[in-house]
C-alpha cells in the first residue's frame, strides 16, 4: 500500500469535511441543522467508502483525482465558476436555515436524498467502467476510448450523473434559493464538455469515431 497516497487522501478528506461543514453551519448559526448533518452524511460516508475501494483496487485513479490541477485556461474558468457556485449555494442554504426564509416539504428532502444516493452509485459505476477518469482534462498514457456500459448511451456519463448529484444537494439542505443557484451547473458543465472534446479529438485515438457512434454528449435525444 502507498502510505504517502493514503495519508494525502485522508488529509484531503478531513479538509473537505471541515470546509463544507464550516460553509454550512457557520451561516446557519447553529449545529442544530438536521438537513446539514443529513447532507454531510450523504456526501462524505460514500466518499470515504469510494476512497477505500480506489485505494485498494485503483490507486492510480485515486492519485489522479486528488492531485488534480487544470492547465487549460477554459477549464480553470469552469473550476472557478463551479467553486463559486458551491460557495454561494452552501452559504445561502445555511442562511436559509438561520432566517427561515423558505421551507420545503420533508418529502422533497427525502426524494432528493434518494436521488443523491442513486447518483452516487451511478458515479461509482462510471469510475469502475473508466479508470482513466481524471478531474482534469488530459489524455493519459495508454488511454483508450471507453464505449461500454453508460458510455454506450452518452459520451460523458460522469457529467450526466453529476447534474443529478449536484442539483439534489441544495434540496437535501432544504434550500430552494440554493437550488436556483445550482441551476447554473448544467451550463458550466456544457462549457467544460466542449473544451474537453476538442482535446480528446486531437489527442485520443479513436475518439472521433466514438463521437460518430454515440451521438449525445450529456442527455439522450437532447444534447
């Protein structure tokens, strides 16, 4: 086992828990925020389990995902916009709880939690199908086109899944206002995909043929 990678993964996981917790609970003005704890559990427990699985079965994938640094200018803009979306969305969710702006029915929170978990399962399946997946836009050594499983339906199933994953987050937190903020995400990811496909067409052998075979990028019969 790569002890250095293990320590790095644990430290980044702990940092993520602390950061998200601060962004949610400080604006809420209390730790008595049930939706906040529900979200933290839904997000970080599966993440911890997925990290252990990757550490055992695919340490290179884990390494590529925790050491992600974008080099493409357009992708840096995408990362910045996504980060701003999460920052504002989480803070607004906390403030919504503190000031009781808009309350949503518990049934919506429950349904959103189920969607979140199902999306996480599909996300794990995409990672299983494609061990070349990185958080950055790059073509790795010996990388090949994946055209099985979910990749037979759309060219970017990971991004398709993250739309459901991220749009369910603010509803789990109980904030309609944050949900409206998160609606910018599909447009952000569309920008990322356009740039990513330019790189893949240029650098990944067989990708042009794959594009002709699988017509839709993100949503079947739509785009």
